[in-house]
């Protein structure tokens, strides 16, 4: 994790050659007493990641999120902890690129694809198609929500306006759109659990 004004900071999950968890041991003790056994470090990180992606969490702790380090509330039941931790860990792995999204859009058309010049917009059709360029090439299925996300989608395409996209470019875009779609589904699942 990098901080623009204070230099770089790294917060690894494990430290040292013996791979000690970088989480304070008191957290494991407290959670072990609450849930009957100590959770894995990945579960603790997964729960924190899930909370930070929860809309309800952002509403409840909006002031604290703006002022200081966020407060993380651990669920009372082991079942809920495990479910949230599993979803959060999956989301973190998709964002890190260490887990592939369950589905990604496919290119329909031929390579290379020539993107339009700057100023031209990319068309998204209701049939879930993202038309990429000047020919018949399109990616599908692509949801409107994935295209309208502030990261990825159109920004990725606009930065490459006028270029030819080869196979590796299409693969990167497809993975990005798949990750955005997976994020949308996982965040929806998290919101349902929070209600």
C-alpha cells in the first residue's frame, strides 16, 4: 500500500522467514475465545476486507473512516464470521489477480482490434456487448455496471484510444471486466449478509 504524501508503506499478512502473522496475537486470542478456535490470518484479513467493501459499514462508520483508522466490528457468531471472511478473502484475491473471476467476457470478432481515436465513445448494447472499435469486434457478456465503474472499463479503453489491441490486451481487458463483475456480485452478497 502506498501513501502519496508520506512515502510507501507495506503491510504484509506474514513477516519474517518463519512467516509469522503480522496481526497482533491478542486478536487471535479474542477471536479464539469468541468462536471456539483461533481463526487463520487469511480469515481475519478476509473479514476486514469484507467490512471495508460493505456499503452498510461505510454508512455506519463514515465519520471514523474520514478521521482515523476504521473500526472493525467482528460478528458475534462463528458462522457469520466464516461467511464474511470467505467472501472478503475471495474478493481480495480477485483484486490482487491471484484468483480468476468465475466468468470473463469473450471477444467476438477477429484480432487485432483497432480502437477509435480519442473523443469517440465505446458502445455498450443492452445485449451485454461492448463494441470495441471500428470493425465488428465486441466483448460479451459485459454488464452496464461493469462498464460504468470508475476504474477499468471505459478508462482502460480511453487510455488506449487509437491503438491496436492484440490478444494479450484483450485478455487483460477481459480479466478486468470479469473482476469488476465479480466485485459487483460479491459486494451484493456482502450487503445481503449485512441486512
